[in-house]
């Protein structure tokens, strides 16, 4: 505006001095208007984030074990500990006033997110498994043609001419590497890191598991698995990459049993959950499964984070703090900038990265507790008593409330916490925290979709009350006459709708236990088992069915398909052979009957058998 104004006044010549002054002052506007979020003087949050992984404060947890392997996940979870290991550890003690003795060159830092990348595997192999890393001559490889590399032919004369240059470069690299080793840049002891073969095996294992899940309509959230017309399986997306990363972290864990492991979690890796326990701001991956989250573990975690919150936003979140109070704090402090009742460090409020980073750490630990309360947790790792379950739920809720107070706009915390709240029938609370997150990040489509889902869930709660009333009536009717198949099926369906799967299965088992059950009853029970993916019970029901109607080829066909899904290949082929025998006999009498051989070729349940010569032989005999 000032620039245009000066030009309007000065019609004969440009006001150069005024223009230069405007140009000189213009950057100050940008600097000052963004000062609140950009100024980082005296912000120790990044230092604490890196330092406290290795040496937790307050003497609640010990120092990270010597020679430990640390998996970093988020951006700060990779960069900050890398800085502490490779930079802070080499700074003279006189220049480290906060911790003069800090030196953790013994720790192996690996990111959980890049292991599916072979270039990154070369990188960590060069760091920590040097004897297994074979470096190719750079210039000679660059000058080889693609065809030469594919056929693995000897290199061409142009590439060979650069051999002296490569030798010189390799010699220089070896010299520099020797100096770094002498300084202790990397741990002296090598650890096993995944090879190219390990990477290939992880990819093939994931492909096989993903194909099985697709065939059974059990794909995980975010998994994209497609089947080409020629039967090949294609996978893509972040979920696939993280699944392969998870398999490779397992290789590192299994192949280095004499090292302790820790993780700063980015995305959950399923195999780790039975092994995880809190360790300050991060988590420890225990060598054996943790049978239970003990009261001592809960108290340590509670004490540590209560003290830790004091240096961030103040230690005001406790067992009695409500979600409404957390939401009010978030809106007053983060949205309105009202510090009248704020008890923490004001610098933290304008440090977006600090808020997200520490909230992610806290929600990761809360996720350990929530996992043990969810359906995905194996029965032997779940709380054994109602009291233990309630205690774990209390600490999960407490940890999530702290995470939300640290960063109310954190999608990870909101998604995880809302899932726990919805699971415990607290949909209104889940809506409240999601709406609050949406105020901070209204362009986040994921949060918007979550909010819609929660509102639909709330509408469904009214219907749920009606269903529960219906269950009481159906239970009485079923107990008075267990042979009434219509009542039994409605009762099972209502149990499933209210997530009482165990009760639904109990009714099915009772119906199947009747030795005089007709084929109609067995078919109904088998269909219900199939819907619930209870394949062992489904197989038993279908075995009963073929005993009752032994001449029915469709019954044998479903039994063969179920056995194939369960991985019982030989048994499935035997059953399928019986199916084809009955189908041939039926089609000899009635040529228009269903061609089960053709149906088998397109049935997803037989995907694992389709390449088998025995499978083709059974169908050809048809």
C-alpha cells in the first residue's frame, strides 16, 4: 500500500529513497507476524526429547541399557536421538552444561519406517554390520548398461577404464572409515541387520498373508490389495510398507538376542505389542512376551509422566480431571491464548513441534494399555479379572487425557482415544474431543470422517437399546424351546449386533450339539460360523452336514473350501475329489446342474491350491 501511495504522489520520478526504505522494512513484517511460532530461543523441548530417551529423569526408570538397539519412528524420533548419539556424545564435557557426562555412542539407532527400502538397508548395514556390506565400484556400475546388469555380464571397456578412479575412491573411503572407527563413531560390536534375502522374504511373506486376508475379506484398514486377471496379487499403500517394515524389525530383534531393544513409535507394529512396556517417554521391547501390565508398571508410568508434564503444561491432569476440563484448557490456552490459569512453560504453547512430539509419545504408551483391552489382544494377555481390566482402563484414559492436553490437534491421539471411548460406550466424549480437534485442524478430512462416524454411532445407540430389550425376550423364548430355529437365529444375530460374539457362538454350539439336528439347523449354524470367521467350528459343522446329507455335492464343496482356507491342503484336495465325484454323477443324470469344477476355479477359497497340479488334476477328472 505504501509503495503504491508513494508512486501516486511522485508523478515525475520514482521516490528511490522511500522505495529502498520500504524494501528494507518489508521482511520485518513477516518476521514479527510469525515470531510467536518461529522464535525458539531457550526451547529445550527438542533436547529433552532426544536426551530423555537414553537417560529418563526423576530416577523412576534406569538409564537405557548399554549396547541397546533403538527403533526411531517419527521425524523427531529419528533425528533427535541420532543427533544425541553422533553429535552430543562427541562434544567436550565443558560444552555440555546440562549433562556433561552424556555419551551414548554405544546405541544402535535404526528407523522403523525405512526398512522396506533396500538403500536404507545398505546404509544401516554399512554402520552396524560392515563385514556383510559389499560396496560396488560407483563409476563402473554407473557406466554399465541395464542389460549388462540384468545378465550379470562382465563390464564394458569404458567402465573398466574408470577402475583406477574407483580404487582411489574406495581407498579414500576406507581411510575415512578407519579414522571414524578409531574415534568410536559406531559401536565396536556388529549386530545383524537384514540382508537382501531377508527383505525379499519379508515381501513374499506379506504378499502371502495379504492375499489370504483379501480372500477372506479381512483386509486391515489402509491395506490395498488387488488381483490381476492372471491371478497375481498386487499390494500398495502405507499399510503394506509398514507391514514389511514390521517383519524386518522382527528379523533384527530375533537375530540379536543379546541386545535390549527400545522403540519411539511412529505407527503401531502388531508383533511388538505383546512385548511392549513403558520406559519413560518411550517403550521397551522385552525379549519375552509381557504376561500382564502390572500395578508396579502402571504406578511407575503414572508417576513419571505426572512429573514430566510439570515441565511442559503443568501437572494438573489427574485421575479426576474430566474430558470437559481438558477441552476447556485446550480452547482457552491454545486457541484463545488465555494464560491466566496456565501452570506450565509458556514457550511450549507456541512450540507446535514440541506439542505434537510429546503428545505422540504419551499416546503411544496409552496405546499399549488400550491394545490389551481390545479384541485384537490374545486371550492369555488380557486382564484376568474385572478389577485388573478396570485399572488398566483407568490408566489408559489418564494417559490419553494427558496426550490430548499436550496437543488437542494430534490426529493419532484423537483417533486412538476416540476408539477407546467408543469401545466403552462413551460416544459423547469421543465426539467432544474430535470436535475440538476439528476446530484446530478443520481441513483434516480424516478427522471430519471420524466425526461423521461417531455421530452415526450415537444415532445407533438408540437402536441398540431396542435390540437389548429384544434380546431379553428372545432369551426367554429360546430357553423354553431350543428347537425353534427362527428364534435361535434371531437371538444369535442380536448377540452379534451388540458385540456379544461369545454368547452367539454358545447358542450355535448348543444347536450343533444336538445329535438329531436336521440339515436345515446345521446349515444355519454353519452360515453363522462363516460370518464370524469361526473356521474350526465351521469345519466341524460341515463335517456333520455331509454325514447327514452325504450325497449333496455342495455340502462337500463348502467343506473343501473351508479346509483350503484353513491351510489343510491335502485334506481339502481329498474332500474336493469327493465333491467332483458326486458332481459328475449328478451332471450325468442332469446336464444342466451346477458345474462345480468351473465354480472351484473362480472360488477365492481355493486361491492357495490353484497353482497345485493336484488341484488341476482333480478338476480335469470332472
